[in-house]
C-alpha cells in the first residue's frame, strides 16, 4: 500500500534515461496508441456518460486503507493553501462529485518546484506552480484527467511495474478521454483540457522539469487526441457503426473513418 501511495510522487524523480523515451514515437506509433485508447470509449455503446462511467467506477478504498495512504505520503513539501488558492481549489468539487469521490479524495497543495497535478489513490496532489499557472476551469479539466486514473488504477500499476511506456502513454490518453467525458457531462468547456496541458508542458519545459514526459505522447499528439474525442462527442455526423450515446444525442462513427481522420491536418 505504501508503494501505491507514492506512485504519483515517483513521477517527479524518474531517471533521465526513462525521460529520454519521450518524443521518440513515430507518427504510426502515435496513431496506434490513439486508436487503442479510443477503443476504450467504443465500449460505451448506447449509454449516457454517467451510465458508462458508473458501470466502470471502482469502489473507493476503505477508510483504513485511505488513512494508511495519507499517512505514507511525505510531509515535506506539503503547503497550507492561501485564501486565493482555496478559492481556486473549490472549482475541483464538482468534478469530484461527478465521480463520487467528494469526501473520499483529499486535495493537497505541494511544493515540488514545477507544475504538477497527480493522483495518489485517495489524494489529489496539486503543486503551487500548477495552481498559479492555470485558471479554475483548467484546474477542473486537470482534475478530471486525474479522476480517470481512478478507473485505471490497477492497469496503471501493472504498466508501471513492467516499465511499459507504450501502455502508460495509452492509459494517459484514456484519462484524457475520460476528462473530456467529464467536462461534457458537467457542461464545462472541453477546450480547457488542451489549454491546461499546453500550459503545464511548456512551463515545465522551460524549467527543464521533463522527467515524467515519457508517460505521455508528444504535446501535439495529445492535443490531437483530445480534439478528436471532443469532436466525436459533439459532431452530429452519423455513420453506420457502433454508437456512443451522450447525454443529449446518439453519436455514431465508423472506426475506419475515425482512425483515418484522427491525425488529419484539420485537427
């Protein structure tokens, strides 16, 4: 349990060799990972977003395990939020509510010297740099991404243990997709995820804080995936294939067309 608790903080201390894996994906590799990530959402046939996620949502860990996780986190670097920071942090509550995690996941502000938002099973860790960098709406989008890890926790631990960078990148894309579903269901601006990711990435690149970059596809590829998921949730175009039923409309798309368009120049 202690090892699981600090997995998010482990992202901060990855070796340079591991970080060097970032940016080495060929376009065909990125397409393959994106296609596999999109397949996660194909399984949402004829279900509303709350229904789809509700079926997949795991039970929260027990209060005893939660206490153990929180106790295992290092105290060094934990900060007391200012009044302004508390106001911004309040924007996260609707996201936690939507995923049935309000009162279950504790939000902590930390100082790690760069922009960081991470999920440590029962704790949402937000660095002071990140909190200052993003808007409340962008913070909601980042929190929605981290809630995606609630659904993929076991898969992520396996991939981490195996050092499977491709699988980790695929799972991070799925979390981006879950974030888009969350923002849509809550009536929030889906574009805030891409803007938040861009701000965080550029800020950390300027600082040279890129140790966790190998967990993600490139920024451009990630933005294209986010745009693709968002477009397919909002576009009224109907093809003869499997359907995803959103809150307000049924949206169907042909897998071949979807894959061909995913990395088109129009995105």
